């Protein structure tokens, strides 16, 4: 079964969904880890992240969210890609809230794993293009 694609799209919808969600989850996790409250949940009360770590996590999170936008726009074009991105951001934010609620110590690994899944889906997408 082939997935219908936009005429201007250069990435199939399935890998774009996986990549966008992976980048959104990783980006939101990195942004949350830069906050004092969530850093304390991960490493104990009273621990505060270093300013350099906060800046790095914020940059990483922002870049990951932009990569999620790029995956959605490449799959659906600008008209629907923004809407698609907003939906994936919502799902990603809900996943991050759940992760920080139930397993805050695992969030650094989950962030790296979700970015790795996003990168794998992006790299594999040319081979998954319908003929």
C-alpha cells in the first residue's frame, strides 16, 4: 500500500511522522531538562544546572523542534505541514509530561533515543519513497 503524497513533498508521510515525533519529544525533553524544577527532579533537590548546560540544552531543544518542523513541511508542504507539526508537538509534549511524571531519571536517555529514532527515520526516508 502506498501513502499518498503532496506533489511538492520530498519525504513520505510515515517516516516524516516518526521523525517529527522523535524530534519533538527529544526537543521538549531537552527544553524541560534546562528548567531548574525538572533538573532537580532528575538529580535531587538543591541541584541547579550550570549556565552552560542550560544554554546547550535550550539550543539542542530549539534545533530539534525546528527539525520536527522541517520533517513535517517536507512531507506535507507549508500549507498543511504547519498544522501537522502542531499536532506532533502536542503529542510530543504529552509524552514528555508523562516521562517526567513517571521516570524523570530516564529522561536524558529517552531524549537521546527519540532524537536517534528521528534521525534514523529521516535517513531511511529516501528508501521508503513510493515508486
